[in-house]
């Protein structure tokens, strides 16, 4: 039987080690964050249990029942609200006095002394321990008594500021622990756990970890003992310098504490301190410290507040440092903006000056336009010559040369039209034909003709550059949703919008300016066509931009 138990223990230990080594801390942090977000649910469950016990206590008919329900309330409050736990222990002692049950009163005094020792009320705990008559104790009561005193002196030694007193307290704790080892079964979880903590205090870390493995194998997850074990297991890894394993077991302890609504917790603020030391993740550390501080405040014990205060101060100092840096950056930004504002004012003055100079330069515009027309004609001839000279180049370069010439020719024609229009207006002005001028400038026929010519030229040039655009574009749409052009080498509005997108003009406002629509109309056109997409509508425009690309 012993061999079987030993084998099961080894398997459990190996399993836990493998699990700890393989779990990603990032996923564990997400799990911890989710548990923190659900903490109100766990606390509500705890409050429901307490409310049920309170009602049963109020309606109890006998002192025995009152004692049982009061003691159950103490156990629920022992890690939830310290003041309430102490109150119900005192209620239990009153009930025991009325029943004449000295054994029950002694049990409650032991629990009260341990609760006081665990929460930093050391003189009060020492007083209660010293008033107990150990001669009448059962073996179980003696184990509880010695465990409480060992815990009391261990805590007093750890938190004492005088080295001599601290040494004395630790010696008392060691002597009591030796007595406990004589009473506890060597295979019990209490014995193994105490052995692990003792070896850790003596810096015998490998042996402490071996006993911690045995301790782990004897405990069930989601219990207070498991949370307690996980915390002290993290301390072993902290001393070993294994930060990943330290944080893993702190997270396990913290998750268990939150799920059990344990307000007297140390794992979460220890984890926050480790995060500050190793990662510098201020936001995560602050989140965990804020939650832990709220729990400690609810539990209401000065010792935990004293332990947490340095970490809170450290986080606060880091936030102040970040804030000061942000303020410094803000001052530099304001200075830069001020300089830019001054520069813009100077630029505005310069622009006003240039506008006045522009009025003078308008008189020279005619000569410049004539010269530009001549140069454009010469440039067009040169482009034609270049096109002929490079006719053996690849098709892509030949198309570019041809349509650069086409573009410049259109520009030249447009300048000539403007000049002819200017001459016509000048003649009308000289002849005093204001009414004709009013008719000419009131009619939008010229604008419509020019727009039609512009769109015709755009359609012609675009379809020569991308001869398969209409076919490739319709291939991206669902069957039956294809868009057909208005005629040969002519695009309709839908096709022009996505032709511009293919050319890299994808802002609705710029497309609207070119096609003489409102931006809302362009947005509606785009959405309507994307809803016809055969694939993902969010990727439709990117697919349009890739039409005609090689490879």
C-alpha cells in the first residue's frame, strides 16, 4: 500500500511539474484577469452563504444550534471580514459559557488566538494562548495550539525590527515546530507543508521543493490549503531565481483566493511586486494592487495594509515619474506648436504679399500663355519623335510614352480653349455686349461639354492602359451582378469610381471632386457595389487595386 501511495504521489508531482513548465504565462494572466472581472459573482455567492447562516442563527432555538451556526459564520468570515470573524468567535464563547461546555470555549479561544496571530494582533493572540490550560487538551487541540503559537512567533520574528528579538522569536517558533513534528503524522499534508516551509527558511531550496512537490500531491485544487501551498511554493522559486515559476504559482494562488472570496490574500500583491521588478508593467501591477487593496480594506487588518503600503507607494512614485515625463513632453509640444504658429503667421504675411505681386503678373500672362502653347506644341512633336524612336521597347513603356503625349496635348488644347474664351470675352467687353456675356457665363453648357470631353478622354486613356479592366472587375462580382459599360470605350459612374480607386485615388472626397458628385453619393455608390462582391466585401477594393498587376 505504501508503495502504491508513493507511486501515485510521484505521478502527481511529475504531472504538476509538466503542467507548470508548459503553461504560457500570457494565457494565465488572461485567466487571472477574467477571474478578477468575475470577483463580484464569487463574493455574491459568499454573501449568500453568510446570509443563509445568519438567518439560521437568528432563528436557532437552542444554545447548541446558536453555537453551531455562529461557528460556521466565523469560518466563513475568517478570510472574508476579520472583525466579523472575531465577533462570532466571541458569540460562540458566550454560548459555550451558557451551555457549560468548557471544551467548546477552549476550541473557540484557540481559533480566536490563531485568527489574531494571523492578522497581526500579536499581543492579543499571545494573551489568549497564555490563558489556555494545555493539560486538558486533546491531541487534536494540542496540534491546533502548537500550530497557532508556531505561526505567531514565526510572524513576530519575520516582522520584528529588532534583530535580537527577531532571533528569539524564531528560536521559539523552531522549538514549537519540533514539538509539532512529534505529534503530526509524517505523511500528513500539515507535516509535509511545515517541513517544506522550514527547509525554505533554512535556504535548503532543493529539499524544500521536493517536500513542496509532496505537499502539492496531497491537496485538492480550489481549496484554501491549495492557495496557501501555491504561495509558499512561489517563495521557493523566488529564492531559486526562477521568475516564471514564481509568477506561475502566485497566479495559481491568486486565482484560488479570488474564487474562494479570500480577502486575506498575499499572492496578488506579491505578484504585482514581481511584475514591477521583472517587467515594469505599471498598468498591470496597478490593476492587481488596486484589487488587492480593496480586498485588504474589506478584510480590515492593519498588518496587511502595512505590508502593501510600500508597493502602493512604489507604484504611485512610478506614476508620478511618468506624469512628470508626460508634462515635460507636453511643454515641448506646446513650444513646438507655438513656433509653428509663428511660422504660419509669417507664411500668411508672405502669401498676402505674393498675392499682390500676382495681380501685377497677370498682365504678363498672355505672353507666357503664347510661349507655353508654342513649347507644348514643340514638346508634343518631340514626344512623337521619342515614341517612334522607342517603338521597339517593351509594351508598357510604349504605352506610357503615348499617353504622356496625349496628356500634354490635352493640356495644350485646354490652354488654347481658355485663351480663345478670353479673347471672345475681351471682344464682347470692348463691344459693350454685356447681355451676351451674361448669357455666355450663365449657361453651364460649356462646363457640361468640357466634363463630357474630360470623362471621354479619361475612359479612353484608362481602358487603353487597362484593356481588361471591365472583365476583371466583373469577375470580382457575384453572377448576375455584373456592371456593363454604356458603350465601346466608355465607362459608367460605377466603373469610373473604381477606375479611380485602381489608380490609387481612394478618398471619397477626391473622387467626388473629379466626378462632380457629393462625397455621400460616392460613398453610397461604393457600398452598393461592394455589397455585390463575390468574396469578402472588406477586401473588395484591395482586389480592385490589384487588377492588371503581374505576378
